[in-house]
C-alpha cells in the first residue's frame, strides 16, 4: 500500500469498468475491495542493472506494480488468483496466469504476454 497515492469510494467514476485498470491524470487506477486505488506509473522498485542503465523504458514494462496489480485483480475476480493484490509478480501470480492461459486457449507460458493482457482486457504496454 506504500505506493497508493489516491483512494476513492466505489461511486467514484461509476462509468469505469471495475474489472480493468484505468489511466487517469497520470495515475493507474484499479478497483479492489470496494475502492478505487490510484498510483503513479513509476511507483515501483526497479533494480539497477548496469547493462540496462541507458536503455530502460518504463512504458514497455508489463511487470510494473500497477499492471501486475491489475492482472492480479482481474484474475482474482475470475477465481484464478487468491493471493494479496500487491503488484508483485511471484509464484502465486505466475500459477494463476498459467491456469488462466490454459483455460482460455492461450500459449501457456506463465508470463504476461501480449495475448494474455489482451484476453484480460488490459491496456498494452507501449512498444508491444
């Protein structure tokens, strides 16, 4: 929760689909447990790798905290994920994605592929 910068009740933006992440006013918003939570797209830890120092572009990272949180939320609503919605791409998230891919006729990789994100109705990272 340390990355959350806004929280709104369920009636805020009633026109939004609660099953999907929304980008609004430079923040990603996800609906979870009766509230809309907003966080900055750059509010996540990205480890330093010297070979990536000059070439890293956040907009192409499907494993950002907001995107993984949105995936976890969608998978939880569909019964595939039972863990904490924390934006961490760990073993529980990977297992849920694998089961989802298998049941939806997608290539089973356990990864956040473009086809998987499209199937969940999530926005595609820029550059994909």
